């Protein structure tokens, strides 16, 4: 997942954006992705040190549909 998030950062940084609203959104995307990459690295380090939690059964993904919270 880290490469996917890294691409979002690069795309948002390099985008030729003239509308300030879109630039603000792109900057928020950069900030969120940087934080998520850092969190993934911490989790990966913990997995390396202590192993995975759970019993190894794949967990179901969340739907991509918007929820009232979003």
C-alpha cells in the first residue's frame, strides 16, 4: 500500500493546479498520505518485531460507498 500512497503524494505535488480550492484539496491529500505512510511503517515494524495479530484469516474489505459520516 505504501507505493500507492506515494503515487498519490507525487501526483498531488506535481499537478498543474490553478484553482486554489483544488490546490487546497491536493495539499490535504499530501498531508493525509504522508501520515498514513508513517502509520503503515510503524505497523510493519511492529509486525516484524511481534508478528501479526489475528489468526491469519483474511479480513473483509470495507465498501467504497460513501457513508453518512463522510
